[in-house]
C-alpha cells in the first residue's frame, strides 16, 4: 500500500452498529457455510460437475483436506490468492478452503491474460495463483510460470488438471487427498476482508473491490430470502463462477447456505444449459441478456423438459423489454431481473411483482438498509421518474476500493455514497429502470470494458496518434466496441489491433469489434475528445 494508507476503508462505526442492530450483519463466516449443512443434511447433494457429484458430507471432507493442504503450502490468514478457474468443482473446494484459512481469493476471470493478472498480482501482493491446465485453447500454466517469474511474491502456482510434471507447479489433485493434521492458526474475524472482486473499471486499470465475511454473507442471505431458496433449490451456474452474480446473488453461496444443490455448467451454450436443467431438475439459474434469444430459440427447437425451472434471473446488462416479455410464456418460468454490481448494491424484481414491473424494470434494492439517491450533474436529487445518476451506500456496498485512495476519492461522495455511473429512473415503488450511463465504460453483453484501459493500449501502437473507444448499439450484445483512431500512416485493421493487444497480454474480449480511422478527433469546447460525437458516428457506420 502506498504510504501508511490502510488497504481499504470499512464502514463508519455508526453505520456498522446500525447494521448489526438491524440483524443484517451477523458473525457468520463464509467458510462455515458448507460445514453447517454437512451437519444438518450430510447425504443431500451439494455439488454436481459433469459426472462428478458431492454430498454435503463429501464436500465437507474435501474442503477440510484442501484447507489442510493449503495451510501446509504456507497459506495464512490475510494472504491474497489469485483464483482463475472456469466453472469447475475445484473452484468451490479452493474457495471455501481459502475462507477457512482467512486467506483472500482474488476473483480473476478465465479470459484474463498477462496484462490483467500481472496487475492483480502487483496490487494485491498475491502469494499464490490457482489456474486450470488449459482452458478455451489457452495454456494457463505457461502464463502462471511467467507471472511467477515476474512477481516474486507469487510463491505457489496450483494447477487444476495436468501440472505436466512441471516442478514449480502444485497439482490441485494432491491437495484433495491431504490427510495431515488440522491446521492451527487464528480463525478469521467476520469483519475481515474475505474476497477481492474485480470492478469493470473506468480508470485505466481494473480496480479491486474489498468484500468482508459479514457483508458478503448478508448479500447471499438477503438474495436467497427474496428468491425463497431452500433445500429443494437446484441452482445452475451458467455465467462464470467467479462473477459476483453467480457467486452470491443468490448463486452458489445462497444455494449452499440454504442446503440446496449447485450444478456447474461447463460452458454457457444454451444446449448444454437446457440439457442440464432437464437432467438435474434445475429450479433456478441466471444468464445475461445476449443468451436470452438463444435460450428461447433452443427451447423452441429441442423442446427440453423445463418444468422444474421456477425462476430465470437475467442481469449484468440491460434486458430489452420485448425479450423480457417472451420469457414467461416461452420457457414456462418466472423472469427475475437483476441489476447488480460487484461493488455491492443488488436490485431484484420480486417473485410477486406485477408482470409489467418484472418486464420493464431492473428491480429494487434487496435490503431495507440500502440507501439510494438519484442525482443530476450537480449532485442534486431529481424527482422520481426523472433520469439521474444512481448513488448508493449500505450494509454490503463498499466504502472504497482496495489500495486505491485516489480512485476512492473520485468514486465516493463526502458522505460515503458510491457513485455507480449508472443513469436510472426511479419509480415511486423504488423499482429502477436503467436508462444509460455516465461512466466511460462499454457493456458488451454483460462484459464490462474500461474505455481508458483499452485506449492506453491502443496508444502504444506505433501507428496510432490518438485513440478513443466508444460503444455502438448492437442488436445481439446490446453494445459493441468501436475504436476511432487517428494515425500517422496507413491505419491498422481490427485484426491488426486484436493481434497487437493479444501480444500485450490483454484479454481478447477487450479487442475492438470495429476500427475506424479519422483524420482528426472531434473535440469538446474544453479540448477533450468528444465521445458523444463519436457515438453519433457509429449509428451510421457501415459494419
Ligand atoms: C443494466 N445494466 C446493468 C442490468 C448490471 C448481479 C448482476 C450483475 C452484476 C454485474 C453483478 C444491469 N441492466 N440489469 O455484480 O451481482 C451494469 C451496470 C452496473 C454494472 C456492474 C451482480 N446489471 N448492469 O454486472 O460489477 O452498469 O456486476 O453498474 O460486472 O453492470 O457490473 P459488474
């Protein structure tokens, strides 16, 4: 951390005691979730990954083994560990084992590459890195070795799958069989940092979001209550497992807390997901909007038995009202719109909300402790129904980013509200409609792209003199990225740029969908690049 600044800012004492008194915050530790259910219903199915199945008792045994093994590898309370895994059971085992040690998983996405992971390693001082062997035609082991060489703090690399006999890599399989003595050491405190989530970011590099045992357990519990989860719940994890939505809204944590069953989808394809719903009698699952028309088409074509499915959650980007209206009639389940953010605030439509509300709003806050303000450009509250920026604070919303005091000052008000950068209209009922954005971010079908971050990479290209990344409306993804470039010589193509970014170790989804060259950038009166003018150009751009 720079200077003597604390790593992150917690809640003011007055708010903390209010949240405790109201019962939002308890002393529940995330690491105890499976232990409790293993005592209550040892034989019930907790986790399904392909042909592999774990009862709560079996899951408990394996988490205990992995906890001992990680302790044996030297991991201790407070240590940060980058976890970059696809939807595999080992994520669940590693995650709960880290929680029991009081170590802090850093949630990387499978698509992240050297640029993102190196940044995470540097900022967090991570001591270990958990990777798959290969995933989506990428060898994560070689990236891990590179990171380990560049970052001395990363002492251990743990590989799920084939460690290839590489002496520096620890096979995860060996951790599952550990039968050493139970680890001693201090248990974590409920107020401790429990995990670090990645923000979509708007400031050049991904910011890290500190979440504590207390606030994250409350997030999962409150969402689970609204979704009425119980032991009969079967949750299908379709979106990436490390995503806040999949983890705790109510997701994996909410389901396991309720004693239900978590089923992992190995890929997001509609055929895979719909087959799993039929086979495992799934009751709840969650997708982003671009998947919706594909699910509808697949269901129509293959007619799978979806009678078990009660609720389909859709979130992470704006769901068009017309798609929303088709879900109930065509899939035979209820739609629940989800407007969440890794920073905290979670909005859900309720199971008993009127159809019109469910199809046209993105829900309302899950907690009576959530405070919401909708303000104009000068920070003054706007009346209900008018568009304004959404500001929020509450029992599970962060008070500042991790080791980033400058970003924290930019994104929080004096009185501790987080500026979401989202433009919303609030109905008198408290429901929110997301109508736009004031942050410099592109939401590519739920995947957030920080324009500044990509622009900095583009400017490193020798032919590029000036660069701006903007969103263009897109029928499939909602938005796609267009890079406007001013070049000295012949402009690079979209393929050239994609190859250039890959070379720099940038995740592939950040490569611009289209590249257009301009003679000069349109500027605002104060001399900044006029992104509004550029966005207008995308509307009549040839594909
Ligand atoms: C419009 N924009 C939305 C929605 C998120 C649950 C669900 C999603 C996320 C998530 C999450 C939206 N309509 N329904 O963490 O727990 C945009 C907003 C928001 C940003 C947050 C969860 N749902 N968004 O998407 O941290 O712009 O979290 O501020 O990735 O996604 O992105 P992220």
